[in-house]
């Protein structure tokens, strides 16, 4: 997804701001649970 496509999607559905989605080869995070994101993304 291009950055322009991402911006259009966020602009069309404000719930995505509160319900972020991160999808990658080895990861899928839905919603925002700060501890889970920190753990999966190795943030201290």
C-alpha cells in the first residue's frame, strides 16, 4: 500500500486511528494494546 493510499484510507475511516493494524511477514497487530505493541516491536 502506498503512502497516498494509506492516507486516503485513514481519511475515509477514522476508526482506523483507534484500531490500528500492523501487518508484516512475521507480525500482525490489530487494535492498540501498548504493552503488546512494545513487546512485539521490541520497544523499551
